């Protein structure tokens, strides 16, 4: 997006102050600041790139100096600001501060600056997609930085974080979507507090009023070593130091970096909220806990409450102190089929409030759980209504949303009606917490009018922002065959070439393995025709289920964008159960074992992959099996299997880590299966 040039002077005149907050140290939020013993960098941009701190050097222009100019900034009387003009892709203008050890931050810190984003990009093809305020660029690749403060144009949120020394995580605290409005000034403060292992992103507007505040526990990101990585690269202002999509077209002012936690007027901090899974109907109450505290001594927690909605409006329950910062409250029991949304809210002695999720009251984002009974059907779409709304006939009454123009049809596999999707813009969406379980069965009929490569027929997305991340999915491959996939755990490809004149009955189910089996779970995939003939059946063992479904079930479309293409054809009698209702899995039964006629090693899925990939193999008789991972130098870095195994079909997950639990670098790796006289090696690619 781009503002007209005629708006520039209006932009610079924005922000006659109505009020301001004061630090306990009498500092005004956003400055102008004075250097002290904790100041690593302080740049006022008063007609130059001077740095007041003796710990680091002055800034330097990179690019044509005609793309830099200093202009008055009347926001809070800050004097002049720096305009970095990158309104053309060829400009490539930014500022660096040469590297010193003082710029490498590993303990407490506060990174601040004013930013005004004049134009921005909305995707990776635009040079202004992720403009940086500041970043201490990575050595091996720019996106492994010591720290970063940036804005993502696709969702217009501010992201502040760092890369860990173990190079396996990016702890960050992000503002809500749509925080940034182009042409407006924002003061950003990014704090790392090692005392409470917290990250804070604080956003003020031109009037120094708090407009966004977010927190994250940096230990929760699972890094082997959460210490920030240090680099030998300069500090960059207005550019990431690599790539082609991170140039700032806008203004910066009053950048200060400190090796201490600076105090700001902020609301209570809420972390560790209990995210309740679905609850069985016999549970009598639902306990929700959290850590709630104020970071600075200038305020105290005055109240904390759980807000919950069980379908008939919002109710509140008070939270009480359990121990120290720990507080807890209880949501009362609800009947079968209830969906409960809830969030936690705390208010301090200065009247400042905060919620978790942070955008609960602004964007209706909540924690959610459902009340269910085990061994029940959780979705039943028969389409026998024949007209009007699509109805879930199960006891849960899950809401079914038609998108585009799905139509009832009298071409049915079961009963009198089915639903037809024209393949251009139509699909069904079922938003329900009941559709994900450790064990489950998905059972449906379909008839395709056309076969489209990689089309998602039915999928349970794990992430609404990608089309490839799914808790489970049934899709076409590129050879007119069906695949059943649970990302990172299971990938089963059928050998049935789909005929567009035929109805097919598809079952995909998962059940726990029995004690003593060589895997933790089994997945079964079966395809039958209208006469009941089984055309394909395969059962594989695997270890880890994928339960991170956070988005609605999609019938006829992937979760994001228009690729892969929409499904074109008919659906009928869609049923989902929270147990393996179809019974197509009997661990690895005699038929499955008989189908294994020899040793076989399959291509891993996905490939390339990040962070996990599944490796499938087959064993025709009890054998000693070794499955190992090697790097390009032939060094064994991980053994996944080294044991006697009965005949069967298996799937093993590799998480990209070596024997010591360290995440391996990006690159080519090999996996090798050895059993009896069988010895096979295949290649895979790990991308970080």
C-alpha cells in the first residue's frame, strides 16, 4: 500500500501531545532520552547519525544518500527524524551501526525506537513486506539474528524477538494483527527480562498512549539453549541485512538500546493460562490457572477474573491466589455438547487491564473447549435435508458453514441427497472443538467430476495461514491417487486410480497400539466402491499423533488461498467419530502382514521438511531392523530403530535432531534401512 506524497507534510505534523506518561525515573515514554551507564546505543537523528553512547559507533548510510533526509518531527517535540526513502525497489537504502561487543545482547535488554511506515508490502514479492526498525543480523544467514524489531505487512503486526544460541527457536512477542496503520507514528519497546524469562512488546501511539502490549515466556519456545545468539554483523536500521523483502519506506527516530529492563506504564502480565482440552461430560468443574503479576513495583494486581461463555452470554468467576504469582478459578460444569469460550482478565492499581489471549476483547479470540462423551459420533452430515441449511445430525450439532454456493444434489451414494461443489469457490466449513481426538475415524463418500493435483478433499487444518499444515487430510496426489496424511506422522498413498464416473467410500482412522507393540499408534486407510468391494487398504504404525488442529474442518478446500485447487464433485454421508469406529485396524492383522511381500523403504514425507518428517518401511518377517540417519559426510547422527520387529508396515518420525537432542543444520541427509540382507539408502532435505 502507498500513501500519496501530498500527505507527507500532514504526516510529519501529526501528534500534538494530549498527555504523556512518566517513568519512575521521570523519563518521558519515547524520549528524548539522555545517555546513562546502561545505554548501549542512543541516536536522536538531529540532522546526523551521531550516537551518544561511547559503547558503540555512529551510524553510517548505505545506498544513495539522496534517499535519506532529515525532517522536523513535531511528535512529542523530538526535533528531527530520519526519512528512509525506499518507495522504489531499486533504492535499497538503510543505516548500519558497526559491530561491537556491546551490541551483542544476551541478558536483560530494552530496545526502543519510533517508526512511521509510509508504504509497505503485503507479501514476499514486495521489497517492503517485513520492514525492520532494528536488527542485529545473523552471521550464517541474516534471519538468525541476535534480536529484531519488525513489522509484517501481510497482517500489519509488530514482531519483536531473537534467535537462540542453540539455533532451534525464535522466541518472540507479537502485537495483535492490524496494529500498524500506515502513516502513523508508533513508539516500540522490546524488553527481555531474564528474572521472569519474559519478552514484552509494547506499542505506543503518537500521543504516547499504550495501544498494544504482548508478552511471551521465552522458555516456552522449547529451545535447547534459550540464550540469544550473538553475531559479528552490524546493527541494521531499516533493512534485515539480507533477502529482498525487508526495506523500510518510512521514518525512524529516537532509537535507544539498553542492557537493562527499562520501566514503562504497563498492565498486569498474564502467563501460563491453562488451555483446557475437551472435557468429558462427567467432569464436575473446570480449573483454570495462570501466573498474574505486575512487573514493576509502581503497581499491584487489584483483580483477576475468568470470563466464560457457554452459549448464553458472558459470565465471570474470580481468581484467587494459590501461591505467589499463581492464581486459579473454576468454571462450573456444562452439559454434553457445550462449547465453552473463555479468557482471563487482570487489572492493576493504576486501572490498567490486560487479557489473555491479548485480543480477546478486540478480536474475539478465546481459549475454547467442548464437553463430550467418549466413543461417540461427533459429526453426521447426511444431506438428507434436501434444501435449506446443512445440518449436523450428531448429538453435538456442530455448526456447518457453506462458503460459495454448495448445492444439494439427487445424485447420492447413501439416501436421496448429496452435496455438490462446483470447484470454483465452494466448500463446507465445520468449526467445532469436537473434531480432533487422539483416536478418531473419518468416514465419507465422494464422487469427483474432475481430478485436480494435490486438491484437498477433506482436511483438518493445523494453521489457517498455510495450505500444507494439517492435523489430517485426504487429498489427490499428482497421479490420480488418494493419499491420507497426518503431517509429520503418517503418509499413506493408495494405488487406486480414481474414476470420475464412480462413487468411492473412504475411511481414515487412528487408534492406540496395544501394550507391547513396537509403535504407539496405528493409522488405517481404506477405499471401497459402491458395491462394498475393498479397493485398497493399508495399516501403518507410528509413534506421535498430530493434535494441533486449531482451525475448522474444511470439506472441498485447503485452509489457505486458492492453491491447491478446490474440489469439484459430490460428497455424501460424512461421519466423524472420536474413536476408531469403523474397525479397519486390528493392529497389523494377518491380511496386512500377508500384503508385505518384501522389505521396502519409502520416500520420507514431507520432503523437504521442517520440523518433522515421517519415514515408512515394511518388514515381511520378524527381523532385526536398523533405521539410521546420516549426514552428507557419511557420519551417523541418529538411530531411529535398532531392534527386532515383527512383520508389518511401520512409520517412524524424525524431528531433525541428532542423538544429543541438538537440531541439525539445514541440508541434505540420508536415511538407511538395514534388515537381514536388505540395505537401502534414500535422500531427504531438511530446511530451517
